[in-house]
């Protein structure tokens, strides 16, 4: 069976850098690492304007052809899959250049573009061209998160009372991950998210993408609080779900879970309390390889993509609402 040919656009950390010196026994965290580990793909070419970085990537991953731009890479095609790992501001133009090459599928890093309108146009262009678009909201492929989504939908954890997310490094860059995760876990049972209020923006990393606290609500009335941390202090991405039967906390981006279950109080007869809980490993590290497996299943068997352009636009729409409500003109009480 012939290998699926891949073009990787952008040769930075998520393209392959995070796996450059990672022990081979550990799950891959990057596009190149996951394509290589899967075994059904060939990284046929790469695009990177920085010649030194391009050469290092080609050497590390055994890529035969490298180019400074997408149009130059067309001569090395055709490609079955194109991974867009370049900076967000370049995605829209490069996506159109990629569509001209007629790949069978595009796998794009998030955010799709810096603005909702441009992201909507990008997705529409892909649909018109008939090219499936997967977007790397990574937790869409984490098997333990899918299990939790099924359990919540089945009522295994009782009634959802509230959710609290903590994040930093930009409402679009990292906040979109959190919104997409909430859509994945809650939307089927609780309806779309509505933004009720947003607090003052915190410029903790990106000059054009602040981190913003917000209050949201599901269509069914479940309150959701987004709390902020500062990216200069540490990286944090956590989600706590409070249900009638437990408090379930995703810690360290999904690398661990902490669950506190309801038990009878040892001190007060007739009361129920939460136990001390237990911390168990998460399966977030498996997500990137699972994403590439999903891409392969889509190409070979027509399986549905688990993370899509439409899903990414839905998350970005909420992020843009949060940002708009954080502006002083939307809240006269805040200077």
C-alpha cells in the first residue's frame, strides 16, 4: 500500500520541534512526529522561509524537498495532506495557495485566522473546493475526553451544575481551545454557549490577543466562568465541572484528572460531602497521534473528522463575542 504524501507548511515547534529531542518511546506531540509514528504517511516536502530552520527540519525528519513558499512547493506535488503549521496571520493566504494544489485534506493549526470573518471565508473556500479541513483543537482527539463527553451525556455523573475554566496566553490562541472543549463536552446536551459578560483584558503574551475573563451560560442555563492567569507566570489550562455527584477537574492541559466524589459526611449525619479525591494520569499526550489516525481513516474509509473548520469557527465566534464585550464601550462601568 502506498504512503499518503504530506506537505508540512511551517517548520516550528508544533510542526516537529517539540519532538526533536523527545524520547522515541513517548507519544509524539507534533505533526511530523505523529505522521512518522503512524507509519502510513510520508513527509514528502516542507515549506519554511527561514533557510536554517528549514534545513534543520529536513535533516531531523528525513524530508527530501524543502521550499521557501507554498507556490514553490507545488512542483513537488501532488500531496494527499497539507499540514498548516505556520503563524496564524499567514493561514488565510497559504490556505488559498494550498487549495490550488488540490490536496485531499488540510490539517490546520488553530486559530484559523486572526478574525472571525476571515476564518469564515477560509472555511467556505475549503467547502467550495471540496477539500476537508481538520483544525487542531487537540483535545478533540483525546480518548479520555471523548469518554467523559459520553458519560456526561448519559447522565453517569448526575446533573451538571457549573463549569469553571482557567487559561492564559490569549482568548483566541488558548481560550478557543477551552471554548471548543466546552462545545465538545456540553453542547449536545446543553445547547450553544451564550456570553453574558466579560471582564477587563489582560495583555499577558500576544499584543493583539489578550486573555479575558468571562461569564457564559449554556442554553439549558448552566453557568460557565472563565478565569484568567498570566502567561508570564506559568502555563495553565484547566477545566472543572461541578455535577450533582462529583467535581471533575482536568489539570495540566489534560495530562491529569482529579475527581472528588460525593460521600456521606463522617462528621455530620445526613450530610453529603466531597471526598479527598484522586489524581489519575490523562491521555492528552495520545491526542496528536489519534488526530493523524483520524485523518488517515478519513482519507481511506471516509470517516468523519473529529475536529473541523466549522467547529473552529464556532469556538472563534464565542471568543470574538468575549473580546467585544470586554471593550470599555460595551461596559460603561469599566474605564
